C-alpha cells in the first residue's frame, strides 16, 4: 500500500486524521489551497475502479457464502465497507446496561463506502432546536452560514432530487431524479391515503455527469459495493484520490492514530500513530491538526491526548468532550402487497437506493415527542442472493391460489418453489430515521481498564434512550401501519410494542453518531467554536460529526461535507493571517 | 451474464461519457458454477478474508452420512421440475457445508437435527434415515415441515427444518439456475428505465404528473449538468 515513513524532521502544513467525508473534504480543500497535507488512515487504500478491488456486478456465486454478511462486512460479502460492528483486536466497552453499537470502517473513504447516499441538508430549524422546543442547545451557527457550502457540495459531489420549497428541507442544485419503481408507486398510494408527503429522494448518485472525472450511474443498484465509474459519492473516489492527484497530499494507510502531540504551550504539534503492519510507533509533525476520524474515534484520540497543558485530554477543559453523543433513532416495519405477487419480470434496479422518501411532515408541538423523523422505503425485485426464498415458514400463508385458498406455511417441493417465485418482489418495507435529543448523560469515555491491540485505551459507552425517542418510535409504528394498509399491503409480523420500545434499535445502529466534540460559543459547555476549532487549542480542528450540536432527522454526511469545507476555508484564512 | 458481457454493455451503453475502467481485464472469464467452492470470494478481499475463506474451504464439517441425509432433504425441499434443476445438481449441499463453517453458531442445531432423523427413523421404522424408502422419508419430513400444524413435541424439529429450508433456498436461488427460475433480469448496466408502460397499465398506476418533466431522461445521461443561480438545470 502507500505507506511511507517520513523523516521526523519534515513538517506538514496540515495533518488530517481520517479519510472519510470530513477528512476527505478537508484533504481536497486544504491541498487545493497549496498546503502540504498528510492524511492518516487506519485502514488500507481502496479504489473500486481497480479490478482487484471491484465487487460491483459480481453475482452471488462468486462468493462461497453467496453474499451473506461476515464479521468484517456485516452488510454482505460484497459490501465495500471493511470493518464492522466488532473488529478483532479493537474492542470497545459499555458501562452497566448501556447499549451502544459502534460501526467502523477501516479503509480510505471510511464509512462513505457503505452509506445509502442519502444527502439531505439540515434546514433552518435544525440548527435552532432549543429555541423551538427548549431542549438541548442551539448551534452557534445557522442555515445561512452553511448554505453556501451546501451549494458548493451539491455541485462538487452531485445529488439528485427535486426542488420542493419545503422550509426545513432546503432545496439545492439537483440532478434529475430517477422515476419511482413499482413498489414505490404502490407505497405512494399509502402515503397519499394517510396525507403524508412522499417526494423524490435526494441521493448523491450521478444520474448525469458533473465533470469528466466521474461517470454517470448505469443503474446496477449496488452503490453499497462502491462504483467502478465513481458515479456515487465516496470520500476516497471523489475527494482523497483527486486531492492526491492534484496537490501535495501524502496518504498514510494502516496507521492508527494514538494521540495528538502538543508542546509546552498546549499547541498541537502533530500526531503519534501505530503502523498496523509493523506495530511500531511513528510521529509526524504539522502546523495544524485536523481530526476527521468519526465522532467517537476523534473524541477517543482527543481524550487520549493528555499532557501537562491538557490534563483531561486535548481540547477538554470543559469536560464536555465525549458527551452529548447521539445517534439517529431507527425502527422499521414491512408488509406484502398482494397485487404485486406474481408480477411481470423486468429490470427493476435503478440507482443504489430508494427513489422516493418522506421528509418529516408534522408539528411536534402537537405530539408527545420533540423531534421528527424521515421515512425510507425499500422493496422490489432485488438480486436473489443469500436470504432469497427465506422465511417461508411464516410468509407462505400470504400467497393464495386461484380460489383464494392460502398456502400453508413452510413445506417443501415444487409447490414451495412456485410460491417463492410468486411472492418474489411483492414485499415492501420502511424505516424511520429520527432525531434524538442530545443529552450530557449519553457519552463515551476512556475505559480505564481496557486497551486495544495497539496499546491504545478504548472507548466505553454510556447511552440510554429516553421517552422522547421511545414515543417517536411508537409514532413511527402507527405511521408505518397506516401507510402499508393504505398501499394495500398486508402487515408482516406483529406490531412492535412497549416491551421492545416499539422496535427502536439500539443507539449506534443507524451509524449516525454525532455530537461528542460539539461546537458552541461558550468554552465551558462546548469543545469547539463555531468554526470547529478547539477552544483550548487554536491549531486543532474537528471535521467529522463530532462538532454537531444536534443531529436533525437527516443523514449527517452532507452536513459533515459542508462544515468540513467551511472549516477548511477558515484554516486557510487563519494561516494566511498567521493566526495559527 | 459473464464479466465480459458486463464490460461490453458498459462500453456500448447509451452513455458516451466519463465511463472509464482502469485495470479491468475484459478477458477475465466468469467462474463456472461448479468451481465455486475451490476459491473464496472474489474482489476487494483483505488478506484476513482470503486466509479465512481458504481455512474454511480446507476444513470439512459434514460426515459422508450427514451429506447423504442432506442431499435427500435438499432435493425434497427444492426438487427438479420442468423449469429447474434439483438442489443437489447446483451445489446446495456444498453451500450448506460452507455456511456451517462460516457461521459456526448454527453447527450444533444442524448436526442435532440430522442426528434426530436417525432417532425418528429408528423409532418409526427400525432403520437409519439413510436406509429409508422415499415414502418413509416423507413421513418424517412431514412431521417437521409444516410449522402451523406440527405437533408440539416436534417444535424443535420444526425450527431446525425452517433453518434448513432457508439455507436450501438461499443456496438454490443464488445460482444462475435459481435466477433463471425466478426470472431475475437485473444487474445489467444501462438496462434500467423505470417501470415498463405495459406494467404500469396493468397495475393501473401512473407517474405523478408534476414530476414528469423532472425525471431523468435517458438521452441526457451523456451531458454534463449545469445549473442557473437558482438551482435549475440548464
């Protein structure tokens, strides 16, 4: 790989830790400004255009497990993201009966190799939630501060969608959206019956090209495998590698950062990291350190960066570092649409995600929970691979013969085979992804008793959902049933009740963890200022979702990209002014 | 569809833009289906993954007797018919063998279920399972194959058979023959263009009028997008 040892005498202008959305964007903007940049990545390099890295367009029989998930690829054997919920030799712990599952990707591009490409702007309300409902805190910045950067991100990265004029779902510079699929049109009947909006989704997939470097989507529906023509966004293909091609960017792969080093004045001087391959420690120096390792990994590095000037970890004089950790809420439900059984066969792929979605549509003042959620939809004639034809022990009864007689559950033989063919492509599902209320009491900290295989102290999670999130999940379940019923679907399974917190998934499961190094105007209650610069260390910046004050009912990536660009501009300007 | 056809489609699709594939070998051939288990997963593997796949493939989980029982069962679950082969013809037993090693937490249940077949065969017929006639086999299978009507004492057997049914279907439909039977025609570059009109008509559905002008037009896929200052595509 591209690991190279730098002589310790060299000093970079900037060291960036992490090559995902935040680190990737920073590497592009800072190198374009002429700065020398080192990008430090814990995993290996990855380029889906290289044949040896390609999993796209591979049939399941090129996997002995037919595409089933594994520990390091829990979302399937062909999923691009390498890492998973549990990584050998890199543990994390939970305190008491806390729940938190932490998904990590160890590779160039990080978790942008996995995500659903849902690219939603935060709206004006999303930056000022405390002013609206009195819970949590407002961001020190507002939509108008970020809008110019959202605009630039739209044009640089590309996102399809439609201008809708919804106040808190700001429009952008959209590529044309793909037409909805059959099940999505059926589901639209359900949302219309329930008076719930459903609009074309906003995904960072190029339905038309935006430059000569990236191809347009050719509709294989496999964005999660990473695209060999770079038609979808991932930080490696769209930011880090282009930055390396054009600017002074050195990529250090297989390099696990241990701490940010600092001098006697408390100023950051670089990073110390362990080379995963030779298990030796290395140090690099820089004038500026930018952390984009993911909200939790970044706070781990900062907490572990103790020094005389930073006894609680660098940037942590407030004691807030690691706190206000929050993830999106998630719950789901599925159904089966009898009118779609035994339907005509045709290529139903489209892009690698949903073509329609439901933005939050209600006023929380009239509800028993404070924050909203959006709804994502699934279904269609997906590629039969591991799991195909499954669950006939409970689902076969939904198939009726020409006399309206239901098939018996389970069974075997030619009849079972025919029923599986009949039911294929008729199931639909939906998931709510909601905003949780950030709490000081939900946090990650250093576990004083556990280190990883590199000898670096690990994170311990403390996290509990409250009635806010539980009531929201209950509302989701009621809504899902209403939509499914309105779409003519039969509900599958039983409705999750209070005993399961209405199907609310464990914190961390939605992989939107944010807030651990939040920004604010008061150094006593926040880690970063409004430019994502550490209050306590002027040449230390955070460009991942650690800076988020609140997470909105949106996916965080587009905001990470916009804020990273904004912070990078600030770094360039401060360097020019010799303020750092 | 093999790799070569994939690439051909990619290059000859209607999009004449920015498509580039560095480092691809158009001469690479798709693996024949029966060669599946000679190697691990193809594409983007880490060293750890390669080693793990090789280790799993070099171990054997099922005994010959167990394989024989499984072969009988998977062909009962997915038999040959006019349109499609039997499960054993397309490597379903090999697939299950691999999955036992890949997901070892399922080993005990599977082994226990296969053992139970002999207990049941002995009690009912005084023979081992592998010595039963087809009709005797079916009598045992029927005890556990119908979850809603099975006797309570067979609950454990029902769960085991549910898992076996799921595995068999996974191994069956994730093959070229399985795709053909299912009628799956996706994952072809540049082939998708929304729901065919005749399908829309048959289901009595229409696209929303207000979005018609906004949806992607296939002929635009070669043109680099540009916007006016209000975000309208020009």
